[in-house]
C-alpha cells in the first residue's frame, strides 16, 4: 500500500498595480535565486488570507490592502510524498515601500517584461491568468525543480472558498472552513 501524501499548505501573493508587478528574488532555501511572489507556510490557527498578508509584509515590507484569492495550485514532485498546495492571491493596492529582507530582494517589473527565464517553470503558464484578472486551478508534476512532467490548468469563474474563513489547523494537514 502506498504512503499517503502529506499536503503542505502555502500561500503566494503577487502585487499587480496597473502595469507593474512586484516580485522578489528568493535569497535562500527552496527556490533560491528565482524570482517569485511573496508567501510561504501558513501558521497553525491562521487563515489563508492572514498567512498571505503576513508573509508579504515579512518578506517585502509592503502591506497588501486588497488581497483576493485568485488561484489554487497543487505541486507534486516525482518520488516524493509531500504535496505543496499553494493558495494564490492578487492585490492591486498596497502601503509601504519594498525593502530587502533576509529572505527576499523585491523588484518591480513591467507586466510585459516578466523575467520568466529566472522564475519557476510553471509561472509562465498561470501568471498570465493572474495578470489578466482571472482565477484558476492548476496542478503540476515536477521531476526535480527544472522539469515539468505534466500540468493541468483550468480557468475558473470564482474560487470555491472564502480565504478569510479557511483556517489551517496544522501546516501539513487538511484545511477546514470555519
């Protein structure tokens, strides 16, 4: 009998204001030296929305003012039991100026000049939907960190949950709606 997958709950938040997108160069750990949105682990007892906002503030010094859940991505890695379940948020307004932190070096990019060649391979497939103001559900299977074995991306009319009502009981288990 195969071992059950461990689902790790994560957030990702991208600030898209007009023609610009704030990305951060990851300085250490998983995904180091790649540009990405801001996010990470959701703390036990924290909602998805609260976790996304906290991570962005910690990693960039910027507070998103209108974050909205717009995507859900499941990442699977060949020969690994851990599954990364990423809840993607988009914000169009913020307060504060980006500052470099121990974790990330923020940088603004024109939406027409996204550095996809310096990002995760999957980003080029779902980020255009986010930038177009659309919602999506996606799943990717990776071999290592540099090869996509399969992908499935669907545009959805709305996200099925209210992120402010989804409370994470434990970081590596299921989520519940309160």
